C-alpha cells in the first residue's frame, strides 16, 4: 500500500478542515494505508489525541507559542475556536519563523516516513511550500475555500502562494463554482482540478428511528462564534420572532476567541431562549441533531459546509444562506424536496463582511425561521427516506474512494 502524509497548518479536529483530515485518516486506515501527519498545535494542547489512528512516532507536530515560534497558531479564518493569529497580520520576519519551523518538521517527516503521496490541506502557504521543498513527491492539494479568501486578505503572500500552488499535481475542489474560482485565481488549468465535494460521518450523523415532538421547536446552529458566520444577524432575528418563549429555543454549538467572540457570546447570554452549548464531539452533536427540528447556517462565507450534510443526514430541516456553488453541490433532488431553504446573501466586501442591507438580511433570516418553525408546529412532513438515500452517497467512505483514484 502507498504511504500517505497528511498535512495541516492548523490544529486538527477543531474546524472543517480539521474534521476533513480526521475523516481521511479514518477511511485510509480502514483500507490499510500507512499514514503519517503534520499539524500545527501548541505545547499545552492535546491535539495528538484527535488523530488516534496514527502511531505517535508518525505524528509530527509543529509547536506554536514557543521560543522558536513565539505566536499563536495561524488560522485560515480570522476567528478560530481557539487562540489564533491571522495571516494578514504576519510580516516577513514572522513568515521566516513560520517557514523555518515547518521546514524542520517537514524534512524530518519525509526523511523518516518516506511518503508516496502528500495530501495537503488549504491552497495557501504551507501547501505551496510543501511542493517547493519536495517537487518530486506527488502532492494532492485540498481546497477548503478559505485560501481564495486569503489571496485578498493577505496580499503580501499571494504571488508566492500562486507560484507554488500552480505546481501541485492534483487539486480537489468542493464544487464547480469553486473549481472555476481556483482556476482563475491561481491560473491553474481546469484539468488539474477535480470536484470531490466533502463527506460526513455516517456513524455519527443518521436519522432518528422515531422522531419525537419537542415541547419547543428546537433550532440548532453549529459553527464558529463569528460575525462571518452570520451569528450576529441570527441572534437578532431569533430574538425578534413572533413566538412565545415556551414555544421556541435556539441551541448553539459554538466557540471562538477574541473580542468578537466575547461580544457575540454576551449577545447570547442576554437572550432568554438562546443557549450556547459550546463545542462537542461529532457523536454528541449527532445526538443533539436527532433531537432537534431545524438547523440553520446563516454564514456569509463558507469553504466546506459539511455541517449541512450532517444536518440533512440527521433528518433536520435546513436553512442556509445561498452560498456560491452550494445549490449545485447539494443537488436538484434535495433542493426540490422542501427540506432545505436558501436565504439570499447581502452585498459583501472582502467575501465575508456585510457592506449594506444588514437589516434586510436579518428580515430574510427571520422569515425563513418563522416559516420553518410554523412547519414544525403544524407537523409538516417531508419525504426524508429519499433524502437519506441521496445524502448517503456523500459519506466519507464514498469520498475517499473518489480521492483514491487520484493517488
């Protein structure tokens, strides 16, 4: 079997790309691949436990918040569910410290593990650097969408990134829209970009055997505590709904760091029927999904919205913003079923900041919530059996089989 080296510049298991890498490791393990992993972390974190299927001697952490690398893990989003630094705040000195630390670990991992293939996440600095260091190793670059955003936010690195990414052997994209954006932004031939989408953990997310009616219509949000996720507008919209307190509730499974997350958390605390449950495991989140009625994702920008798949697989009615490429990725059959409602995005700047029309956006969220909650109260039914069959095709098992063809 070929030897796979997985690479992620962030902490594993904490974000969409972290869950993606965990899932690829799990599926490759089932098929008997030898695997190793490089990831960003801190000395006080226990991130090694988040990748239990890889032997400890084949895990190669890059430690931030140390004398050698004296700043927090650098995140692909401005707000991460842990303390982080942004790429846009980095100068050349920071970059050299960052590259030096990763280079040391990359050389050690390749020397000791001798991978046949590298799967590197995010079309950004580290993936570019990997191909620069190892031009003769086959590198598969996985796009999570946020690399496109960084090209605008951290322009000081964009030319360097584009040069390296253009040499990647194969790039995996979420959907047709993203494929076109990658080709245009990085000047890469479309033949090198393959659409694979994302997957979900079918052992954690599945429909309930019997759907029980809650005393309250229960809405769930799962994602970062961030304005870019539309959390501020969600809270305002939910608080303005024309229902009694005992009729509705919003459970948030969310975390974040910094002043923005603190501000949004205070908004939650000041709301009578909104509760933040914090971050939980996939299995716990799946249990909460099966006990809820509606899932909402009012995000302004999203790279890999696998949580939508997880919600659909769990039998939830879904409300989401009409993110670029999402409708085609979800598929016409699910779109026509009535199980998913799309909200028009407001005018944006820098991909994930509202430029105008914030109140109108809140009203659209409110209207979608009101209609869906009334559907719960009226016990409106959807043909979930057909939806389950459609979603099952998007499992991590099916996704990994597709990715294998590019090894």
